[in-house]
């Protein structure tokens, strides 16, 4: 069974999860050959080791406190902050507090997202 994703014209609620944050899981909201939008949910203390995305990424923090380490320095994101990284830019992250953020991956020209 395929995982349902939003369809063109669907309204998607991306407000902070607040008291539902602890029980929520990461979910792909939109997936097309050119763009993928994921609502990442990370508990406090969760670390994702250094990795690279296949395309440009945009991260928008919805709630909590997340530190991205990229380009040789830590970048703190809190609710309302956004970070852009070029395709293939190495980065790692740590959820300082339980957090949720939108991760948008834009496919490179001629390459589909996974």
C-alpha cells in the first residue's frame, strides 16, 4: 500500500504540534519527482550524524530548538528560523529540545528525489 501524500490543491496543516509533539512521527507531506516536503519530528537529544542531501534543501523550524552543523559552524534554528543549503552540502544536526521542522528537498535538474 502506498503512503498517502498531499495532492495538488490540498491544504496541509503545518502548525506547531505543541502537546502532540512527543507522540508524533516524521511524515512525508509532499512527494513529486522534483520536490519532497517532510515534517521531521525529533525528540530532545536526537543526533543525525553528518550526511548530504541529493538536492538543495530548505529547513524551516516550526517548534523547538535544533542545531545544524554545516559549513564549519553550528547554526541554531528556533521556531520561525529557516536555513538553506546547496545540494550535497554536508551537515549534521541535533535536537536540543524536542522539535519539528519542515525539510524541503529540491531535486537537481534532471534527477528525481528518492
